[in-house]
C-alpha cells in the first residue's frame, strides 16, 4: 500500500496563525454602507465583489490583487489594512455602525486524525478476531453495543440507521468545502457534480484525499464490491475547494466557498476544517446565522485536540454552526474528539461515527481508505441532514432541530456528544 498523506490537524496546527489581512463583518443589510465606511475611514476601495463573478464564485487570486474582497450574501469582507486603518475602523465598530466587528483573517486546516494504514488494518483485524472468537452470547452482547463493517454497509451507516432508510438525498444540494475531489473517481460516474476551486493556482482535483473521503461519506454510494459507504447518494454534490492540496487554507477562501454555496441554494454545507482558536469568530457566527435564515445548515468538525484537553475551535464553536464530535464503533467518544469549552457556542451539538471510517480517496491513492477524525464524523451528519431535507422539506434551523431532537441519546457527557448519535429518518 502506498504511503498515505499526512494532514495538518487541529491538535498540532498553530491556533492563531494569521494572513495579515482582516475580516470585516457588516450589520444586516448594510454592506453598501459598510463599504462606504471602509472607504472613508481607511481608504479601502475597489475590492473584488463575489456578486460580479459567475455563480458568485469569486476568483480568490483577486483578494491579493485588489487588496481584499466582499461577500454580499454573507455580509462580510476580507481586506488588507495598515495599522492606522485597523485603528480607525475599530473606533467605528458597534451595534449602531455598519461594521459589527473586525478580526484577523486566520488559517484553517483539514481536521483528520491521520492514523497509519498499518494501525487501521490492525484495528480492523482485531475487531474481526473478536467476533470470530466470541461465543454466541458474547456476540449478542457485542452487537448491542458495537458495530463492524460488513460486505453490505460500513459500520457508520449501520450505527446511524442509514442501512434501514429508503431516502437518497434526491433533490438536495450538499456542498462539501474541503481539499476538493477526485473528479475522475469511477464511484461518482454519472453523478450531478458542480465544482469550483477557491484556492489560487490549484484546480478542484484533490491530491490530498481529505476532501474526496468526506464527499464519499456525505454523498457517495458504494464501492466496486457493492459495500455502501455513502449517505445521500442521489444528492447534487457541490465541491468547493477551499483548502490547498497541503491541507490548509485562508479564511477568505473558505468564506468565498460559503458565499458560492449559499448563493447557489445549497441546503447543507459540510466543513471538516478548523483551528484550535477557542474564541468564536464574529464573522463565522454571523455567517452561520444568516445561512440558517437562508435555509442552509452548516455543519463543522469539532476538532481533534481532545487528547490534550482541547475544546471546540473555530468555526465549529460558532453557536449557529453545528459542531460534530466523533464516536468509535462501540459508541464511545473518540479520545481525540474535542470537548465543549467555556466560550459561548463552544459546545458539541451532535455526534457521529469518526473512527476507522471507510470511504473514497483519489484513484492514485488506491481508491478507498479508512481514516479517523471529527472530519469523518461531520459528513455523516451532512449526508443525514440531506435525507431529512428530502423527506420533510425542513430547512435551516428546522433542519437543525430535527437532527438533534431525533438523535439517539447516549450515556455519555453532553460536552462530548451533544444531543447524541445522529440517526437517519
């Protein structure tokens, strides 16, 4: 087996690595007024505007070329500012101002546990061996609490009851904002796929594997042997490449992807990315709230820094973005899964399978692989959100309420699993 890529993960990535630019959050319906304020206070003019691009798909190289960009659907802008300009704008920030907040533009990372293939093979062999050696009574006990992949379904689909559901995600648009996708993967032949790269100089084609793996879980179907590994297999897939092939990305790229997804009517956005910054971002909380108002639910990975006592980081610690924790196949909290923090919104809202998750990867990386991480849990929730959206016509906040109210309660701290294990309708 070829060596798997190593991913920058939230456990090791710097919490406050920034680009030097700033994110400006405007008051509701005050983008024009806010841009005028930026011009008056800091001389900022001529920003690239996502609305001027086809399908609101901003060419992110324009951020560097024009000194920033504005995302009118989200009501935020990314700008380059001198220290004097920062100070001038900060004096204008407030509830009665067109500008609600100014904060540094941070860098985000693909959140993946990255255990070696050798470890995962050993883990799977151990589970198989346990089943083979157990007595009938032991097997019945294990099956009440543990799940394993079989020839028909991955354990995650069984634990979430996807294997019992007849829903497919038909008619629902699911955006996965990540490292892109292997657009040539044969498991997705004939699917409705809309793709866009927001990473300057890189195509949508995924050479990292993180994005392809997440898309497989949320929107894929089955492998070449007939084992089903994906949830919403008839959904329309919106592939937004917002992280580079190295697994990291500027906040401006992520915001550009969110603008594109919401402007194009995606009902669900899945973001298996983050950092370890404990303080919630005003920009992401505002975007999450406005997305819900526009009928779009955003789900994001809680983070993988649980082993070191870490708590939910950005953007999942925004109250209006659903934070997803990870469980293993016996429905115990994965030791790496981040816990709730003290900041408002820094809590786990729901949990999903996130250990030894089998899904698609680029063909040059052997077509399939099993990964660990809250990244792997997040697309389970996104795919299931699509099934609820299909079956109930609920959107935004109502979709959130359905997912959490119908989750399977677990005898585990809510700080780790929120309302419980997500379940299929």
